[in-house]
DNA sequence: GAGATAATTGCAAGTGACTTGCAATTACTT
DNA sequence: AAGTAATTGCAAGTCACTTGCAATTATCTC
C-alpha cells in the first residue's frame, strides 16, 4: 500500500506490547484487546463489531473509536469503505495485501488475493506523488445469491 | 462498471427529460437541476456541494439526498467514497470510466483515466459473480504539496 | 519504587450526515 | 380537467462518530 511498514504481525503477548509501543502509543488493556481482534480475526470490522467482540467491561465504545483513529494515524490499520454508513478497519499486514468483494445481497465478503496495483503506484510515484495508497473494492451478487 | 448501461450522456433539454423518465423516475425541476450539475460539472460531489451549486430556492437539502439515493438506485450515478465522513456521487458515464487520486494534504482531486480492471471483473464473472462493479481510489501527497 | 507528569478513559452531551413522517404541492394517468 | 400517485418542504429523528471534563492509569524522573 505504498506507505512504509517497518513492522511485522505480532504473535506473542510481548510482541503485541512492543508493537503498540513502537507505534508511539502507550500500552493499555483496551488497545491490546482491540489490536488482538484486528490481527487474529482479520476481517474488516466496524467499531461496533469490534466492541461486541471485546470482553464485557473492557472499555467504552468511545474508546474503540478513539483507538481505531489512533491506530489508523499510526498506519497500523487501514479503513475499508463499502457502500455502508460506517467504516470498517483492517490490520495493515504488509505480507498479506489484498482486496475484497462484498455481495450486495447477503453482504458476505470474500478476499481477493491478487494485487497488480503496485506497478500502478510506481507510475504515480514517477509523476511526483508521495505516500501513495489505494483502496479497491468490488461489489456484486455472489454465486450463491445469483443461483437463488 | 460491470452493470448494464443503456443510456448515453444527455445533452439537450429534451434529452435530460427523457433520461430521467427512461430511468423510471418522474420529471421534476429539482431532479433536472441536480442531474445537470452531475453531468456538466463532473467531479464527485457531496450532497452539500450539489445543494450549494443549485439556484436559490430550487429545493430543500432533503430533496437532494432523496434524489441522489434514487439516481443511485437507478444506476445513473455512482457513490465515490474517500476517507471523508460523507459520500460523493459522480455521473455514471459508460464512455468515461475512470478513478481518482486525492491529495491527503490539499484535498485536490485528479482523475486517472487508465482502467485495467475490466479483465479482472471478467474473472469474477467466470467465478459466478453477477452485476459486478468496483471502486478504486488512490490517496497520496500530490507533487505540489510534496515540494512545499 | 514513589511521586510527579502526561496520556487515556468513561460518561454524557454534542456533531454532522443523512433519513423520515406528514401535510401540501406537483406530476402523471385517462 | 379531474383523480390518483409521486414528490416536496419542513421539522424532528436517527446513527455513526466526536468531544469536554473529571477520574483513572500509564510513563517519566529521581
């Protein structure tokens, strides 16, 4: 996605902690819990979905929004926007760049592994653009819905 | 964008009228005025931007939202989502398919004419997906901002 | 490690984009 | 031209997301 990624996906408890601190954020329980969900369950999730996955009393929904905002600013996660009235976020794994297709009927989402857009970003870079990233999302009726 | 387009861009007053009626919508002054803005000024515009471009007292902002919703349902316009908290819409011109790059500093937008994604949609079609469309948007710092 | 300082959090209230109920107006049908 | 159906204006409502502030928790400094 164009931007620099000096991190790899955290695995151990200690790595999660360092991951958050390396990003320049202080380490708190809510941030750990939210990051774990994004890393382990990797679908693009809305703030609300993440909130519901958190253990009871972990934190307020406002904290989820604040945390997502900071994670995004630190480039740990990417916003994914479908034709919905909320924003989804996904862990920014440089080793697993991909896109999505969402079914306009059943809303089920699948990932598309192919990405042929890096070359295109290089073109833009030659044109003088910097810190380029892109988002590419497909919509359509999935095979199962099409046959029903 | 994958979906069927049986229309071409309207030019004359009569064509605008027929264009709206062909879509199965009744012809009203607000709808004409909104469509004209989308066709003639072609940038992706928010409801608010369109509202401000309308002549005084043309209609309520609520009507702009309602109209955009219907235009979208009739596939006359496409939503374009950047990392903003509102939705932009753009006239769906089958003869001028393109994408955008928006500068994360000055917000200026440029169009990208290239589109190599039709082949990709064909792949998805072979997989059984129907009525496929896509959205591809780039973000980055534009040359002018990069040098400042 | 204790205390000072700075950042984060919970809660409740606030925004802002977008929607909706309803009565009045306008478009379409015949 | 009258009757029916769709659209509109207005105001109130919804929903995702934000924010002010006081209390808590993390980090820094000694």
